[in-house]
């Protein structure tokens, strides 16, 4: 009886591609890049084998009791990372897994490092802050001034509580000429951030009779960090950034800044303070108008005085050239037939002449006419 072969080969069911080493490494690398977990991974571990290149890149290893993984923090990411790797440091790293095809080794390409013990919510908030900062959402140069005399003011806030009441009361007292467009929405709890983001986008582009808002307010009262979570939401921050009109963030929580405060054109410590910032005081306006009227009267009087001095000078010059001044110098004005005489040939012998002197008038008769040679 023939013995069984040591190896059995199954018949080919379909064509099989034989990878080169480079092809397989590229396939693995592509698979890693498209894995949503490995492209956005949070990793906890202890730091060992830290080295820093002359270019400013950090190379290190993250390990626990059972495994280890090489990691790198490039110089550009190191500028924004809260901590730098150090031997023995326990930390939480964020980044993506990358395969280097040349030696087929996996590595964590980190972009943020946090000391271990920091809560995940704080880590994610810090990461979002740094992302928005790198995109220029907090840049002061892009912030716009508030209108001095707003005609239409939009408000995104809760319809419940004292916030909207305080805002409307102060706005009406200080500047009742302004029209208020109010869009109520929740300001905390599930769905609040999305609702406020939609409200900001809607009001910012609202128009009537071809005119929109002059300024927009996002407001709520104070509260705990959890209560203010919606104002640290990326959706609301980006809606404020995209607003075509200036936005005031009025969150009544002065100790901590929210992302909405940082992105908004102006941050008010409370909703009431926002109303004060948005509107001029009627008494102040009256004083300003009175001052403008006084300055206008002074300017007009000054112009009149200057014109009077100019008219006096012109009158003196005209008098110097006028007939009275000429007569005063010993000259006479001769008239014939009701007209001033310029040419001797205009009269004949026997015509009557009227001669005007500086003092009085003479009547004479022409004896002879001697034309100009």
C-alpha cells in the first residue's frame, strides 16, 4: 500500500496573484490608511527610547506590559503638542498608524501628546482647539468691528429664562430704533449645538426688503462646563466663523473661554453686557447731536466771518476803481445826449455838454470839435 504524501496541494479554483514584497507592503499600507480606526487612533503607553533629530523630530517607543510600538512626533506637530516625549513619561498619544514599506515596520505618526490622566473630553477639546486655531478661526486680524448704530440685531438664544428678557429690555431702553430678530433654540443638552449652528446660519443670511442683519448675538446664561458644552462644539464654531455679519458671543461664564467666544468677532462677559456693547445710549446720542450742532454753528460762523473779510477787501478794490475815486483825483465825467462821451467826434458845435465833477455838475456848449490826430 502506497504511503500518503506528506504535502497535499489543493487544486486551483481560480487564478492567484503572486505579490512581490513591495506590492504586498504597498497593499498593507493602503489598507492601514483607509482603516478609520488606525487613521484616527488614541494610544496610551509609557515612553522609552526617546531621541531627537537635528531637524527637531522626536522618535520614541510607546509600550505597556505586553507590547510596544515605535512612534514619531514630527517638528510641525511638536509645536502644537501639549507635552514632549520623555523617557518614563506615561502619556496618551493621538495620530495614525503608518507602514514603512522599506522595512515593513508599523509606526504611530503622532500629532498630539497628552499626559496620562487627562480626561478624554479634555483631550478631544484640546485637539479641536488646536485644529481650529491652525485653520485661522481665532485670528484677530479677521475680526470685524460692531456697527455703531445697528438697524437690525439678530439673537440666537433660549426663549426661556432671563437671558432674552434682559437683552430685549436693555436694547429697548438704550436704542429702541433697532429692530430685533429673535430665533429661539435650545442652548444646552442633546441637539443644542446643532440647533444653534443652524440658527446662526439661518439668521446670518436672513433678509427682508433686500436688507439683512447688521449684527448677530449668540447668548445664554452661566452654567457648568457640561452646561456650556454646546458652545464648545465644532459645528457652532464653524457657523459663527462663516457668518457674513459680525457675531457677539455672550455666554455668562467669565472664568472659562468657549470656542464660540474665541471665534466670535466680539466676546461679551454676559448677555446684558452684549446689549450694552451693541447699542449707543440715548442720552449719549443726544449729547453727541448737541455737540455736532454746536460745532456746525461755529464752523458756519467762521465761514461767514471769513467771507465778510473777503467781501470788504473786494469792495475796497472796487471803490478804488470806481468813478467816485476817479473824480476825487480831479478828473471829470462828460456826457452828451445822455451818454458818457468817449470821442470828440460824437458831438458837434453847439451841442450841450453835462460835466460831472467830484462836487457838483456843469453845463456847457461845444464851441468847436477837434478830432484826435
